[in-house]
């Protein structure tokens, strides 16, 4: 066999697993911008960053979400013979983290955690097997004030998701409910001991419809047809917010847990409006139950109003004691998780992601190889003033270099030759509009910032 054939035989096809993706610069740049904005919001409320391992002992993860997440868990035996699993969310590892480090962190403790998680589920629009979650939680308090703050953080994050500008994004709505209301309704119907399967069925209402949910509540949950339809009647409450809350109070009369859930929702709505959030931003939706078993109080799901079929992009709620299996100390908490990948898919579908593969706004072509030291000097001076600059490394034709910059989405180019150096000037070229002006070198930064602050006229050929 020839050396050439042997070379071909050894080649491995470059490919990725189903549900896993590579991210090119044009995707990573707006993703990182979104991540930076999310972190800014978390920090503005006093949340602190943590991190946990990708792998956990299997017993840490199993049985902490739902039967579905257990089935989707990536699990295996490591080289030491230990049963391990890859985290399916960031909340369960946080429960283990909190119990393990409780004496160091103290309570109340507010954390945020941005990291990848893994679930072996069927892929679809906005759903992948490897994806990033952006979580925040407050533990060690049962105060409804932390529920209110959770609602405000969700709102503030979503107001900043448009990566094209700093303008407030408003085309989203946060759906609000309480597991206390649902548990109270089940208690009145004598179904308190069947709450887990009943609420899992209810959580599928939007996907499978009323009849299928009724059937699932009957088997395996064990609810009668009448009981199931009474639950759905409560869950389908519609109308103005005040009307829904008043109707729930009447339906739950005599059930303290359910009435406390209604009172919690009132407190959240009143406080968020006092903080300046428009009343229409929140919608009472008694049908949302959240599929994970650990929620016990207020629950949140958030939707893009122009792309509702995408599903919730930021969800969460209150849990009484998620860490009870890891510590004897009660650790109530509340928090939410923004699904970055699903949100990004929705923003792409809505045309809100600008394609660019550059992290800078200014390009300096190698117009004259003998002036490379001068180009480095100019670039360094601009960077010291906060302006990103990319230098081209090879002396190709000027047109080819400018096409390279334009393809990457870089807006401005500084063209400088020996004549310009002698006169102390540079040619500042706008690659989007095709405009060009001669600028003094010592005024270059000011001209660049002024141009970047303006909207370019229609693009011409470079």
C-alpha cells in the first residue's frame, strides 16, 4: 500500500454527536455578549459566582429531578469503578454544594452559575443534549421577598437580551403560578398523596391537550375523570389578574396552603409593579406546574411573545428543602435558570442576531511591510483608549485585505502608507458605507469613536 493510500485510510471523519454542536465565532460573539449582560444583572442584585464539577457521584443526581431526567442522565462507571453521572441541571449540584460548604458560605446565600449541562433527550428547535444554563438562587430564607427578587431578576435579564443594542427589550411575558395553589386544590380533592404524578401530567397540558392529560391523571396517577377535570378547571382560570386571584381564593376557601399561594402571588405582583415593571409583563397561569419534583411555592416560566412555540426561556421557582438528602439543616430556596441555547435560537429565528466573526471595530491592513512597527504603534495607542484593533499579518494586495476585514464584519479600516506617515495623517475607511476621510494621527481615536457612534449609510463595494 502506498504512503498516500495509507494516509487516506487513517483519516477520521470530522463530525459531532447528535445534539452536540461546535460554535463558530459568528455565534460565539453574540453569545458572549448575552452572557456578559446576564452576569451584569446577577451581580447588580448581589449574587456571587460559583462552579461545580461536571461529574457527580450518581447517587447525588438520581431521583432528584423526575423519572424523565433520570432516563436522560448520562451515566457510566469510571476507571475507578465508581458510578458517576454528568449533571443534568445546575440546581441539584448546587444543593450538594450548599450542604457541603454550608459553614463557609452561611445563609442567606445568593449564587449564580453559568455552565453546560447534559441530557440525553430528543433534539428539536432550541433543545440540545449539551446546553448552557444560567442559574441564580437564594437559599436559607422562606421570605416572599426573595420570590419577588427572583421575578425582578428574570424581568431585568430579558429586558437586556437584544444583543444589537442597549435598548430595553419588551416582547416577552413572565407566567406566574404557585405549587401551593395546585397542592391546595389537590388536597381539597383528596389527591394530596398523588400530587407528583398529577402535576407531572398537568405540566404537559400545552403539549398533549386536555383529554390526554385527563387520561394520564387517571393512569398512573389514579385520579377519577371528575377529579382530573376539576383540577383542569382550576388550572384553566382566565381573565384579568384580580379576577383570577379572587376566583382562586373562592375555590381554595378553607385550605390554608392554597390561600397562602394566592397571597404570595399578590405580593409578587404588587412589589414588581412598585419596582416599575409594567403590570402586563406578568400573567397568572395556574396551568404551569414545572416538571421537576422539588418545587413547592412560586413558579415562573417566561416566553418570547413573538415566538411562543419556542417554550419557556427562563424558568424556576421556590423549593422548600432541596438539600434535605445531603444535610439535616433545612435549606429553603428560590431561583431560576435561563436556557441560553434556547433563548439564542429564538433570537436567531426573530432576526435579532447580527452575524459577525470579529471582536474589533478597526482593521489595519499591512499596506507597506516596511511600516509594520508603525502599524503596531498606532494599534497599541488605539487599544489604550479602549478601541479594539486587528492587524493583518501578511503583505497581500490592499483589496484582498479589505475584503478579509469586510467579511469578518469589521467596520473601519486605517490605511497608512509612507506618504501619510510623513504628513502625520491616516485614511479612515468605513467598510459599510464606503466613505473615506483623511484624519490626523493624533485625532484618530476621536474620529473612530465618532464614526462608530453613527449609523452607516447603505454599503458599497469595497
